[in-house]
C-alpha cells in the first residue's frame, strides 16, 4: 500500500489543523468540532506548491503498462504526469514506448502533456507558474 502524504489546512471553526488529501476539490471534516470544509483544487495545488519537493519523478514511476495497443497507456501517463506536477514534483517525461528510450515518443508525450495543461488551465494564472523544458523533457513549477 502506498504511503499517503497529507497537507494540512486550518479548520475555519476551531482553528485546528485538518489533514487534507491530494484529491482535487474535496470535502474534509474536522475531527475536533465536526465542521465541514470544502477545499478547492486551486487550494490543494497551492498547498502542494508551498511544500514543493523538488524531487524528479518519471512519468513511468508507479505506472502499469498494458501491452495491447489503444488501451490508454499514453492518456494514463499524461494523467500521471499532471498528478505528479500538482503534488510538487519535477516531472521527467518518459513515454512507455521502449520504456522511455525512444526520444521521439518522449517528445510526443511531452507535447501532449503541454497541450493538455494549456487546454485545461489556460484560463487561470496557473499555467504561467509552470516551466516546460523541451531539451530536458521536464515539467515543473517555477
């Protein structure tokens, strides 16, 4: 079982620290006073940025590759990369094809992650905080 890391938010009612999972947009409950608090995806990302790990994680890390074609490997890798980025890691883009040893496949995956982030987050100022390094194929928050 994966060792789950938590951020903490302050309960608006009793000011105690509530453990907050990395799930984006969650309802948390204070164990001390029972008060419910909704934590938006932007707040979760901000918490993760404040606890930046500056550790490099590959898009292949903790990733199961299915051998069949058209079974969602690339899409799941994109999801994994964005999740790692929002948890505060530096993401090293390595495609599942030839286990990251095929440069053109890695560049293609990098471009798809770039496009997806711009598509989903271009309306916020979040995209301006992300550094995309095409030479090293890394993505991180500035």
